[in-house]
């Protein structure tokens, strides 16, 4: 298999790297967070101008026909800047779902709105009792005349406070653990009957709980066909897991770069501490972890092109497991090798580690993904034995 990136992909990566270095600096990010500003309209407009908001969508829907490898490069590049904008929520998770499940008429309106930066989406899927189980949905929508009546409680909806529209999953048929019977509704932020309980996550991102009490939605709020959203949700989450794995690989690279630079400049006993053999060994382990992370994140991205939906889900789960372990290890080492500086707010390294910590619990923690991956191995072994 050819792992060489095209000239266009390398040019995109270079452009995004220069944008982060010049226009999305760490100091500006710190000032925005201190002022409680979580929306950078200039950055979002730049993303639209650079084409990364339209990148993964089909050309007939107003996109650029990008691949999962393009998204991989975007996420690795953006990781260095610790961006606060809802790129994952809007473009990867919500966008993937809309492209797979929305009707052609809905796509013709919603996808261009994402591509030009005029609309941002948060995906409200997990209920307070879901525990990462994608089919364990208690929120319900009941059809009454020409309306849907929505009741439920969504937990930790990433980026909900900074998005103008929400995609809300609800059960329209079946029991609470059935994969069949799930539907998704498009709701504008501030809709009557929906209370927003917002809070800031450890890494600076915004999230919220959504409490729905007899919220009345028009019939056209339903995305795609009723009761059939589960497969598209799972594939959208697989794409999200692959993107988060790419971001984790980018964070590992950024942590290694910052730590190596520190070891070269920090001196003790008149010499750079990077000359100490014990620290060189630890840095070598971090470099090995970076190579492993890159390989696994690439595998997850490449697997999204598979014709087997289950393979896409399983490979993405495997990537999340390994990337969680590697990123945590590198993050801890980076903080320790910086000494006391490694926990100060003025240094970017602890902010990278905060992002690693939060990322490793989004849409499933390592234990959840490990169980999914191991269960798939057991199922495969049983199938082989039966054959």
C-alpha cells in the first residue's frame, strides 16, 4: 500500500501549519479563554476559506470530495494549535451523519451551510445513563399530529454552547437498548422546551447538558427516515474516532517537539539536560510512541474506506485504545521532563496534556473501546471455529 501523500495534501498540511503558527497562537488562545471567549469568528471564516469545512463532503453536496486521509492530515495539523472551534462536532461527526442519513433535499441545504461556515452543529446523542452505549437511548420523541414531542436529558454534548444548531437523537420506536427505533432531529439553539446547562471542560472546550421537556418540533425537523438512524450514527462515530486518533497523534508530535526543545535549552551543571543519558532514553521511548501513534491513526483513517461497516467501527475502536495509552504516556513524560514548568499555565505543554486527558474520554473511554475491540476478536474466533 502506498502511504505517500499527494502534493495537494502536503500543501494543505503546510498551509494549516503556517496558519496555526501565525494566526492561532497559544498566547491569543490563552487570552480568549481568560476573557471567556470560545468563538473565534475569524478562525472559523479562515477554515471556510481554506476549504477544510467543505473537505470531506461529496462534490454534489457542495463539498470537495476529500478522503479520510485528508481529514487525518487536517486533524494532525490543527492539534498543535489546540483549536477551540467545533470542527470535530460540526464537520466530522455531524457532517458524516448528515451525508449518510439526510435526504437529498436536506443535504442540499445543510452541507453547504457547513462548508461556507454559516452553520455549526453539535451532535447530542448520549443520554445521562448511556455510559457510551450508542443504542442505550432513553430520550423519546412522540408523533402528535404534525409535530414531534421531545423529552429527555442529553449529557455532555460537546460544543453545544457555541453551535447554532443541534442534532438530537431520540427513540421513536422500540425499547431503550434496541438499535432499531432511533431517529435524529435538527433543532435550532434556544428552541422552546430545551434547557441548556453549559460548562467548560478541562481543556477549555465548551459542553452542555440538554434537558428537553415537551419540546415541540415541526415534522420537517426529522433528519432522514424515522427509526433508522443507528447505522449512520455508528459510522459517523467511527469517522470521529479516526479523526480523534489523528488529533492524538498530532498532540504526541507536538509534545515531543516541545520537550525536545526544552531538553536542548535547559541547563544544569553547565550543560543542556538533553545530554543526560537517562533523559535521552525517556525521549527515545516518546519518539517510538509517536511512530506507533502515527501508524495506528493512519490505519484507522485508511480503514474508513473499507466496504465492511463493522471493520470501520472495530479498527477505529482499536486506534482509540492504543492512542489513549500512548498519548497519556507521552503527556506524562513531557510534563515530568519539564519539571516544575510542566504544570504552569504559561507553558503550552500542560495544555496539550489537558487536551489529551479530555480527548481520551470523549465518545468512549479506553476501557469501552477495548471491550468493543476484544469482543470483535472473540466473535471472529467463534465464526472461524464454526466454519
